[in-house]
C-alpha cells in the first residue's frame, strides 16, 4: 500500500514531538547513566564552579521579553505555580511593584533556591561533614551540614534557611527550612512565607552537567507542593574563578549622595 | 565565644548604637573596664614567637603544609584600633599595636597620607579626645562590607583542596588559587582584591592586589589605596597556632613596606571570650557539648543592620571613596 506523503509528515512530526522534552523539564535527565568520580570521603564529587544558564532569575514561569529581561521558558514543572487565590493576588501586586519591593533591589541575601540561578557562578567545596556553597553574589556562603545533626530547633528565620544534606546514590539531597518571609523566587514577584520548606536535589549527569531539582512546599501560599528543575553547567573557561559582586557596597555608594534615594527610609 | 552570645551582643550593640550614636555596630564587642591590662599584640607576640622551637607541620596528601581546621584569632572587630594606644572608652581598652615593623608600631605614612589619616581620625565623632567635632567618615565596616582581607574577613575555617586554599567564615569566604595562575588585570578592582597563593617551605604566601582602596584596616581610618599590594604569610608555629603576617606595600601612601603580625589559635584550644588581644597560653580545650558548636550559622549582618545604615546616613557622615594622593 502506498502511504500518502501527508501521513508521512504527520508521523514525522509525531516522532519529533515525542523526542522533544516537555517544557520546563531539563534536558539532562536524572536517569542518564553517569557515574561521577568520588571524593576521598567516597561521595560523588560535584566540586567546582557551576552556573545556571536560563532566565529563571527574572521569572521562574514562562515569560516574554521586556527592557533588560530576556524571554524564557519557565522552570516550573507543569507550567504554573499553584498559588492559593489570595497569594496569587499578592504575587500580582509584587510584580507590579517589583522595582521597589524585590528584596534583590536592596541587595539582601536572595534566599534558596533563587541564589542558585542568579546570573552569577557559585563554587561547591566538599568536606566529610558538610558541603559548602560559595556564591559570587555578595560573597554569600551556605553550609550544607552532613554531620548527623538534625535541623536546629526553631523558631529561626534565616535568609538562606538551615540546610541539612544527605547522599541518595549520586544525588545530593538538601533539606532546607527556617526561612524568613522576606525573599522571593525571582524578579517577577513569586514569593513564599516563613513556612517554606525546600528540598533540593543535585544530580551529576555528565562531568560538566548537573540536574538541579527543587521541591517547594509552603501550605500558607500554595495549594500543593510544586517543582522546579533545570540543568547546571560547569564553567568551562580555563582559570575560571569566582570574583565578587558586593551588591550592598555598590548600592550604598550609589545612593549615599542621592537626595531622592529611598534606601535610607524606613519601610 | 559562642555564636549565640555574639548574636545577643550584636542585638544589644545595635540598640546601644542607636542610643549613644557610637559607630561600629558589629559582633564581637565587649565592654572593657578602665583597669584592663594593656592587650598584647605584635610586640608581645613577636617576643613569644622568637622563643618557640622550630616546628614542622604535618602535610596534606598533596604534600603541602596542612593548615586545615577551625581557627579563631586576634583579628579585629569593628572597634579595632590598629596602632598602640591607652584606654579610650569601654569599647577600646589599652592595647599594643598590630604593627610589628616598623618597631615603633606606627604605619609609615607619607606626610600627605598622615595628614589625611589624622583628618579622618579627628572626624570620627566617637566622643574621643582630639576630635574636631565634625562627622566625616564612619568605618566602612559599619556597613557589613567584606573589605581588605585583614580584620574585615575573619578566616574561621581553612580548607585545602588541590590547587586551592579556601577560607570560610559565617558570612563570607576567600578562595585562593595556588596553581600559579596569573592575577586578573590590575584595572579590575575588588573590595577583597584578587588573591594568588603559593607555598614557600612551611608557609602559605598570598599576594593580594586589585584592591579598590575603599576599606580600612581598622575602625579609625587606617587606610590603604587601590595601589596597595598585601603579601600575607600564614605559618604554623605549633600544632595549634598560626602566625599571621601581612606586609603592606604602597609607595604612593607609605614611605616603606610595613608589617603586622598576630597569631590565630586553633578553635577550642585556648582561652575564649576575649575577641581581642593575642591568646597564646596553652590551656585545656573548653568542653562544649553543644553538637552545633562548630557549625557556622548565618549572620546576615547587612540585612540586620539597616537601622544603623539609616542612622549613619542621617547623621551626615560621608561615604569613604578611598584616597587619591597628589601626583
């Protein structure tokens, strides 16, 4: 039987669609068989300088471009963040007033996971009792303790939360709680409360790639837990190193002699 | 000092700062009575160091001296005063100079730079004798900036990896390449500069260039410039003590290179409580059963000090932009 050329095109398109990952899902897959090298302590070695290469810093959901903002696919699995109705209204208000309300505009520590996909590199240093995340942004540090201590008893409100890690196979799993309610997920006003619970999964998928998956739980703001995922890339430049982005210093210096500055007002 | 005590003192200090308008709302402060014996610094330390027997540190698997571990030191707090002085007030007891060379303990400024330094000192408005009454500059440290590696960054833990030495604190880090790579262009300036390390015998030598010259060594306006080169030498002199030495070179503001020396003590192996003054006497490690005692917890200094930022600004202090010596 002779096949119609039209049907061939349809089948061809179907094949392409099948091979194309769903939007929001990172192209490196956790199921890719890859065995990373080991540290002296016998754990997967994920040390080095890493960076996200996407537009999540501007908006973790699908978005079009505007001045200074590149368009991009969201990193939220399923497309949209499942806000409760009142929280969605607050997100929209945040977006409208983002130029002044975004905590990044004050150079505050940006929270987790936002600090991971800021447009700056970060360096991972592993020791037996902890994994240290050194961020170029604001010289910020985050210690992911793996020393057997549970989360300290609260109440504690930290900008970067309290991080406790463990290895599941080749995956570094980090449980983060004890957040304040002052950080956002991006520059588009996506937000959380102090009930935020973040579970990060860092899975090496090649010598130069990791899959970064984040589960977000916050019953005060969302109707259900939701996930982000994205690849992280090892910086390939020879002699790559972290420099500094001392955001608060640049901001204070710029605003010090600005009579119209709002930096020194109470808010 | 435990982190919780530091946090409590920080909170208390912020309150006091607002009440008495004293600069320097930072952690690690103590309130010193007038009869506090002069705190020992470089002179005492150099004399004690001279009596120590030679020491060969153990090596890492990569064959370089092993400086790893948790450290606490004589590094300054925000009220630190670099040169020798008598008792000034409760924040500032009598103390020897951090400067070991020249022997008089004074930074060898050029005449122009010394005049500038004295102008800053007279305008601190801390209620100290000899002030002009003007409010000129407050310590850049008041804004929780991580500036020059000395004093403003306190290496609470040292980690070594092939090709790197990493220094960690509760609010910042230094990553120092030791693989021989060249520094970045001197046109690029940074608050912490650009550091390159190498091993010389038992010593980690770190050259810092590319400084932006906007930080101070202490809280009283002892400055460097964007032309300054600092050469740090980190040497274990016994199992639990690092001699920290830094040579500061800058012909545009100093008449000759000068040095500071102070010890860093392995955490938990010496007297605790006093944030300043060298502590070289060996005592039994204090027992600390808190399983979290060795963890470094978030301090969020800048985020927590927005009130003092507002206060300093409203009091009319200027922002220190560094010094530009005449050609």
